[in-house]
């Protein structure tokens, strides 16, 4: 059994800027949602059997209460924003399991789904369809892997180490030190990708890094400026790690059997007619 978990938020953004716009008979934009639907139905046609799509029903989450600069829904194109609920509705009508997240994020749902599926001995592989670097922390060997559907790139645990220089378990620490501009936190001053990978490849987690840089192992690039910056902002680094750590304990499902696709529901016909009759226009350009 193979489990496919899809980042619906990313897919909606990707299709919004990649496919032509399309208005339904009421003048409402449906192009991106239609594109994601076609993509998911294509996966099912190609043999996918157990599928779930996670979405950010609202962009804000509990993380906004922890860090004021965390990402929000500000600035999202209204024609894109209007399709979030539409995508959830049409996928549900198509018989696909949808996880619309409010308190948590779509990434948390993907992490929780991957954990639940990974604990099931019947599951041969879990594929998380997203390029989001946060999800690299969920990769386990070649059993739980990450797929970038745009580039068709599959990343296993060895691939995570090759890309980031650290194993999946250290990804939250890595992001905390380097920062994540997409999510809105800056990291710790002076800690770049190379230096962070070098230190974490030896110590694994922030709290294991000695405060005195002269105590760092000989095979670690020693820099007093790095140690000073971390010592001055260690609490902040730990906060950023909390932001980067996905909450895989969310009780989304009891069994992967709930993810099996059994065909569309009766109401899907109405959505299909609405999408099929939509009139296309040139795709939008990023500002």
C-alpha cells in the first residue's frame, strides 16, 4: 500500500500562477482549483489509491501567537484566496480526503498523516507531495519520502542530508538557525547554511552546541562570532525551532484505510459541469 499526501495550499498557489485564469458562469475565478483537481484526478487515474490533501483553511495558525512576524494571509491575491474553500469542496465531492487546517497548518497535517501512515506495517511507502523544506523533517529512509511535483524530484533521507547537510531530525534546528523567510522568521545572525550544517552535523540540536566555541570539536568550523550570536539569542533560536517543528500528533485519522479513494460523490457532477464550462483567459503574472 502506498500513501500519497498532497500539500493543497502549495498546489493552489502553483496552479494559480501556472495555468490560465477561468471564470465560471457566475464570473467567479476557478482556474487554479480546476487545475489542482485535474492534477489529483490524474494521480488517481495513474493508480494512486490512498490520498489526502491538506489545505490552510486560514493562513494564520497558533504560530502567529508565538512570533509576531510569522506569515499571514496579507497580500494574497483575492482571486487566489477565494479558491481555497472551493478547492476543499470540489476535492471532497470528488471523494478525496481533505484536511482543512485552522489552528494548525497544512504542513502539520502532512506531518501527522505521514507519521500515522508510517506506523502502519501495511504501508510500503508514504509520499509527501510538497517542496516545502519544513517537511524534510518527516523523511525516513526511503519509506517516507518527499516529492516535488513541479520538478518531479523525489527526496529520501540520503537526499535530505545531501541537500541540507543534516539529517531529517535536525531540520527544525537548521531552519531555526538559518531562518525561513517564507514563514517569516529571520534565524540567528551570522548562521548561514554552510556553517549551520557543519555545526549541526556534529551536535544535532541547538541545546547540544557548547556555549564556549573553543570547546567545539576539531572537525567543526570554529567561530567565536557564531557562538556569541547563539549564546545571546539562544532562547530566540529555540523559539524559532518551535515554529519550525511540525505537530505530527494531530489526530487526523485512526487508520490509513480512511484514505482509500472509492470514487466521486453524487454532488461532483455539478462541480464538473461548472469547471468544464468555465471560460479561460491569459494567466496572471507575479508582481
